[in-house]
C-alpha cells in the first residue's frame, strides 16, 4: 500500500466519506507529491541523552532566557545531544501548557532566532500541546464571540450529559460553562478551565494541528512530544482515553512526518498504566518511535525506599526492544510530578500508599484524581526527585550518603534500554521549592524552581551537594556515551543476583560489546557470586580498574559498578 493510500485509509476511518475525500485532497496538496522516505532505523545511539528544561529555567539579568540557557549549557560542557525546551510559546497558565499561539515564541523568553541558535547546538524537542489550547487563544476567543469557523473548533455537550465513564486525570468537572452569543455552552476541559480541549472530530481542526506540526519541523524540531495525547478524541459513552481514533491520528501524524521530515521522532506523553502506555508503539513501525517510560520513576523510588530491587527487577524483565524503529524514553524527574498510575498492577495498593506517605514525610505533596464512582485517588507525587529519594535527616548528617542514594537511582535510569531524559534540576540535586508552592498555590511548582545562572555556577564550583551530584552525574553520562552496549536499540537482559541489587546485561546492536551494570540499592555492603558465564578479566567503565570475576564482587553501599569484558 502506498503512503498516500495509507493516509486515505486513516482519514476514511476518522471521518465520513465526503469529509475524508476533501481532507485527503487538502493534505496531499499541503505535502506535495508524497513519497515514503523514512529511515529503516532510528538515528540515535548510546551518545544520545536529552536534557529537559524550561526556556527560563536559568536566568541572568538583562539577557533573554533562551540565550542564557544556551550559554549556561555551553559552560557545563555536558555530553548531551538533545534538548527538550518545555513549551516556549505564549501561554496563560500551567507554566506553558496552556498555549495561546502555536506559532510564536513567548517574548519573555526570546525569539525564533534564539530557538534556532539552540537548534545549532542540540537536536531539539518541541511540545505539540494539541489536546487543548488556552482560553485566551484566538481560536477560543472566536468561539466565545460566535465566529466561524471557531464555533466548531471545540467539544461541547449539554450540562446534564452523563460523562461518568470518562477517565479523569484531575478532580474538576469535565465540562466548564462559558457565555456565548447563543447562550451558555458547556465546553470540554480535561485539565483546567483555561485549557480548552480542541475538537479533532472536525477535520479543519486536525488540519490546523498538522500545519502546526509541520511548522515545528521547519523551525528545527527533530523530536515532537505529543502532550497528553491519550485524551485527544472524545466520544460520549466511552472512557475518552486511548480511543482507536486517537491512535489513528497519531499514525496519521507519523505518516505526515515520514513524508515531510523522515528523521523526526514522535514521542508520546501518556501518564497511564504501563501496558496502556506501550500501546502507543503501535505495531512497532506505524506509531510513536518513543514512549515515556512512566513506570520507571515510581519503581526506582520504591526500590530506594525499601532497599529492595525485586519489584524493579521483575518489571524490567518484561522490557525488551520493540523494533528497529522504536525505543523508550527513560527519566526519573520531569516538570510534572511522579505519576503513580503507571505502577498500578506492578506495585500493590499498600506499596503505593507507602510512596504517598514518603512524599508527605519528605516535604512534598500529593495530587489527586477523580474516579468514576466519585472517589479520589492519588495521581502524582509532587516533590523533587532528590528529596523523594532522600530521607530529610541524611542531607544534614550524611550528605555523602544522600548523594550516593540519589546517584544510584540515576545510574539505573541511565543503564536501562532507551534514551535517557534528564530534567535540568536533577543535574545538581535540586531541593523542594516550598516557597514557590506557597506563592502559586500549585503543588507542581515544588519542582519548577528557576535559577540564577551566576549563583548556580558558583554552587557547582564550591563544596556543595549540588557540585557533588553534578560531578558524579557528568561522570556517569560520559561513561555511558563511550559504551556501544548502552545503545538504545541494543539488547537488555535482567540478571537476578540479590534482592538488594538491580543488575542488567546490556548488549550492543551488533551482539558483540556488552556491559554488566550492577546497582546496590541498599545501605549495606554486599558480596556477590556472579553467574559462571561471567568470568575472566573485566574493566570498570567508571574507574578504569581491572576486575577478575572469578572472585566474588563486593559492592559497597549504594555503589554503581558498570563492567565490560576485556576483549
């Protein structure tokens, strides 16, 4: 089947015959003569790691924040190939995720030239916030005035519509009332009353989003992050999450990019149970090339809380390479909290409750969601990852141990199959921003602190926890980039050695180079007898020391040991 036929088939699935035919003609004209020219494999390697940062995460007086971010990253000289600039468009709320204009750079951050300068240094990831748009946007303001075509750009329903089946990621009602020339209308608002869900059942809206997608590629995006994509298609009488139409839209966008920009990578952000998350790989060739590994952050947190890696080991045994065109996006921290829904069915209710209690004990907060029966359950843990991992007494009394505990959590993430995503504050063990929460009233602010460039660089030069974390983090990243065994499309074999050890064998795509990654998640030294297949002379990737694996391996408390055989 030709790429053009594939696109027509998807449109026929989404829309009535007449609409699908007209849409297909418009889209083909927009794309020109379609030719499928996508690569057979992803253009990534073990040298790829992505930093996640707000455009104004690093600030310097009198300088545009995007320029400051670039100069700051250049000063750090980290082995980073890619940069995810969190939404840098004009916005009205949610720190960027309520977009007013898909085509503009927030003037408070900089200009498109500043974005282009960053694109000359890094492969950039842009956010496609396509499930919803700001209530202040021209689209929604047109809707409120009763202007065509915007009257059909949003999802409305009668006030008394039964929406009890709809999956809710928040606690507020699905529908929000707004006054229009035709009277009060109830509009679909999945996330907040300032984030208005767009109506992709209207092909004109889908075409608008495709135009924005192609614009991002023209402006230098090599990764496109599909924000909250699971909720895109609405159909009353269903859960309105992961609907077949949503998957068809993602597949359509994949087809469009395979024609227009074949090396562009689609990555889906779906903070949902693990099995549901994996569905966005499609058949391994036709949907997202990367999915966020949402189960990893809470599982690693559970592992360090208990000093036991058994749950993480059991889950990791299910993680394998999906195809030559897909891999995972691994992370521990992000601009959002630590989602707990992804470990539903992996951790018990009691174990999840223990993470909730830990978060509160460590100075964090817990965000809730509404269930169909009207009850509320934990949705995410709002806390920096360093403070989540670290008992409050450790930083003052045993700072070296606090750093070791945090770094073993990061080493596990870096060793797993996939591309690592590193939230900028994690590079230096950022602490809870409690005063920010007090100022905004929003729990997520706890992990969204902005930093003065001069002060932060001084901290990274002094005798501080920030410097200790940064130096060790950079060392781990540098070691990872040297080993082809850590290739995101390589193999992964989980080894059961000891309940307190998370152990992986990573294998290069050519099947030759390998690394054994050992992580002691407990505060006690351990003596390990390795399998008889692991013999001979090995070298420690982190220190360069030689090891004879005929003798037992001793791991100190929270030690990371990455070993490769001497050929």
